[in-house]
C-alpha cells in the first residue's frame, strides 16, 4: 500500500483512466515499472578534473626473453656422454630455473652461460671418449692384443 492507503496496481494489468491519488505517478508505458529517481533540491554540478601526464626522460627497457636453462641438453649429456660432467650441467640448469623463479635475471643469465659451457665440454669430452674407445677397439682387432 502507498501512503494514501491505495494499493498500487500490478504490472500486468492496465491502468484505469480515472485520476490517480496525489503522489502517484503513472509510468509512461502501462505495465512497465519506472525506477524512482532521487530529486536534488540544490543541485550543484560536480566538476572532476583529471590531469594525465607522462614523466619526461623515462628509459624504455625492452622486454627480454628469459635465458635458456638447457635442462634437456644436460639430461641427454648426462645419460649419453660423461655422466659426472652431465650432473654438473644439470645443477647449473637448475640454478637457471631457480634464478628465473626468484626474478634474478642477471644470475639466471650467468648460470645459463655456465650450463651451456658445461654442456659443450661434456659433448666434446663424450665425442673424444667415443673416438678413443673406437680407436682402441680397432687397434685390438687389427693387431690382436
């Protein structure tokens, strides 16, 4: 009920054509609710000023990709080349991953170079070891030691 004791009509019925009591505003479209708007008696326009500025001389740092960890290469080198050197390469690769997780990109780059160098040494050593073994086996077969 409203303030005059008259219940408002439901939204699905049409409004009567007779005059409604004072204080009752009929919606412009029968059957559609109209949200009540607050009335401001002394309306002062609110002025909000937004100033956007960009700082001068801000260095633009290009995004750098994360350094490689060489973990797969290290595991491969540990399995198929000289395993003690391969373990050192795996440790260096793990240091790269943990430095990236910490956000220490400088340390990650340093560890990445170490992992790469250790893997190169491991593969060169592995190739030299294989060549030496093949040479010894061929000499044994040739000379019959």
